[in-house]
């Protein structure tokens, strides 16, 4: 579906929408596992990376686990690595001790932090939207200190009229009040607002139910899951794609 003119307001997700943060975890785990190859007690680094990625997908697929542990990513990653190593040990593999498991998980956290960056064209697009008079809100889930540090590191305050962090607000997506609070803060109606993000449920399905346009950011080119019943109003790969067919 084409979107031919800008709305009054846009609500934006942060991680893997305007900045590269947690996408393609399998690749990141392979890099980190390779750094520990010599200390893995004979366990191939690739096998460790595959096991951790598999355990992580199952860990984060549980809604209750996700809601709880996204507020403490560091400890969640320690549990994921420990769980993966326990499964490998049960299958008969030699595995390193628990202290190394913690070191691997913590290195993954620092590696992800090192690799974070704004996607190309993000700043220019935000500037264009501001100059066009669009009200902008950043709505992000996660712990207050973690997400606020990203806001400050990438100097995002200057672009947004409202910044809403789950750990500060006390609620987050996909709770309806998270979206309603942002709309009230901008003093806009849902019908005049777009929501943009990488999570089909949080940034498309729920916003559409509330009367907004839901735009899915497929930053890593994965495509819609074949069994998805959620249909975005538009699919983009980077924020600048918004402007390619819009006359502001």
C-alpha cells in the first residue's frame, strides 16, 4: 500500500528500526563463540553458537519470559548460555565451566554494544520529518538505564517531541496504554498517526487495532513469515524508504 502524504505524527520504535541493535543474533553469537574457541574444552565454537542461538530463540519466544527478561538483558544472556551448555552436556559434549559461560554471555553484551549504530539515512530522515512539521515519538521497550544510554549515545533527544522508555514509564508495547500514552503526549489522534517498527505484533497489529497505520521495518530483509496473518500498511527496509514516494 502506498502512503502518499505524511501524517500528523509518527511513533517510532528504536532497536532495529532506527539503529542496528539486536538483529541477526546468530551471526553475533558466531563471532563471540569464535573468540573463546581455545577455551571451549574441545567443543567447536560453531556448535556452541548454534546451541546458544537455538536456546535463545526458545527462551525469547515465551511471552512471559520476554516481558520479564527484556528488562535485564545481561542476566538473560547468562541464563541462555548456561542453558545451552547444559543441553550440550546432556547430549554428551564436553563443555566449559560456568565461569566461562558467564564470560561468553557478558562478551556478547559488550560486542552488541560496540556494534550498535544508526542505520544510514536515519538522521537525515528524522530531520526532514521534523522540518515537515511531523510530531515524533520514540517508543522503546527495555530497561531504563540501557535504553536511556542509547538515546544519549546517539543524540536522539533533539529529534523527538516525546521519548517513552518502558523501564521509565512502567509499561511497554504491546500494552495498549503504551500507544495511547504516546498519542496523548503528542496530542494527536490515532487516525492521523503512523507506527513504525520491526515487530509485527507491537508495531503493526496492535497499532492497526487502535486506528493507526502500522508500518513494518524489515531492516534485515527477512520478509514476512509465510504463516503471518498480520498485514502491514507498508513494508520498509530503512527509515529513508518512507520519503521515496511521499510529497511532504
